[in-house]
C-alpha cells in the first residue's frame, strides 16, 4: 500500500457510501446506532486495514510482519461496541440487528480497505435487502404463525 491519495480517497469514500446505506436504514428506524455510527465503524475498519498493509509494505523486507494481525484486532473492538448495543428487557432482547449491522460494516470497511471492492459491494446490497426486503416477509410469517396458535 503506497501513499496513493487517489486510491486512499476512493477506498474511504466507497466505505462511507456502503456503510452509509446500511446505517441509513438503522437511522430511519430510529435505532441508537444509526448513520454516523455505521459510517464511523466502517471508516475506522478501512483505516486500520489500510494502515496494516502500509506497515507491511514498509517492513516486509526488514522483518516478518503479518498485516492480518492488526486487522484481527478490529474484531475485539467491534465486538465490544456491538455488545453495547444489545439490551435485554424482560423476555425481549433489543439491538441484535443493530449489533449485527455494526459487525457487518466492520467487515465492509475491512474489505474496502484491503481493496476487495466487489465483495464489499455485494455484501452491502445483500444486507440492505435483508434489512428492507425481509421486514415485510417477517411480518407475514409472524401473522401466519400467530394464527396457528
């Protein structure tokens, strides 16, 4: 990874777009982690991925450096962040979908930061479809199973 500013800007802006699409759905649903949070998690993940590969490029001829070790550290931080969005109230658990979307935007940011645009784009589209498209399907299933009681 070099200091190619055009490439860096492309990766960061693509991360903002893809994570923003997912975050916008959470924002519209008035969830605690909305547009800004999803974009920030994604951009942070992209930055850490870019930094990992940058460090690898600098030190690859000097010593053994594994760029994935730094990237793997994101999992811990994002897991902590996601756990904070989950709330249990009596028999109900709230925030699981938001936690899952935060985890996914971490992956999208990581993929874009690593230059794996196609996977990041496909995943963002699939996640948006799941959040928007399956909501009505869920409601139909819920009504159908409630009628079976």
